[in-house]
C-alpha cells in the first residue's frame, strides 16, 4: 500500500503541507522564546522536539482505529501526523505559553487535554493541544492539524522512561513497576514545585514572560 502511494506521487504531495506546517510551528515557538529572552531576559523553553509520522506509523494507526488505509482518512482522522513537544522550565511556563498560543493569529487551538491537572491513571502528565495551522500552497490555503505537547523537564523524563518500559514489556508492565512509576510521577510533581520555589527565591517571583500575552 505504501509503495503504491509513493509510486503515484500522492504520498509526497500529502506530506508537503505537513512539512511546511511543522516548520511554521517551530519558527513560531522559537520566536516566542527569543522574544521572552531578549525583551524580558527570561527563557521559559528548555528545548523543542518535532517529528512527522512515517508512512508506516500512519498506516499502523489507521489500522488500529479501524479506518480505511487512505490519504483522505489520514488527513481527516489523524491529528498527530505532526508532533511538537515543548519542554518548559516550570509548570507556570506551560500555562503562560498556552495563553500565548491561544491568542496567536497564525494558528488555532481546536482541542486541549490537560493531563497535568487531570493526570492519566498511570501518572502521565502533559498538556496536549491540537492546533490548526494555515499553509499557503499554489493550490490555495490548506489547514493542517498538529499535536503540541507541553511538559516540564521532569514530566518529559518520566514519560520517556515509561515509554521504554512499556515497550520492553510488550505493553504489559508488571504491577510492581506500575506502582513505582506512579510513585515517581508524584515525586515529579513535588520536584517541579520545589524547583519553582527555589527559582522564585532567587528573583523570579513573578514571571515577566506572562506579560507577553
């Protein structure tokens, strides 16, 4: 199926708007961070990770969802072909960034899932946004959807470890490790709060970054 799509040139044509949208999102986020740094001397973003799902990953997800294996189904039903992960210094930076992104005119947030205030049962925490990015092509404007995940360093480290364990045990994690991971997630919350307290004590009592909004 993949080879047929590639041979027809359809897959390449579909991926181009996603490539452009990912570049636009990356540039937007970098600009927000640079403005915070140069104007307010504050750096809320530790780093950014981006990726576009491979054709194999897209087809596997369509199959898991019981959807047709087609480009139309991928465009209409998969919101995470583009993935952008923003790793922030502190929890407050995540929500400051969220407010800024909500007020941007070069994207539209169409869904927000807050797994920080409402963690998943296994302890996973992150703020998930589905956004639409307008991409201008020779054929006209196309709205491309992408998933943005915002996490602290602690949340990202926990999620990375959980992901490795999940696949090491073929998705069947032993109960003991599940409890250890849940305990580690609770400790991550405490560590994030303690690091913010220390930061506040040395001069970041009121994040100037919030004033960009």
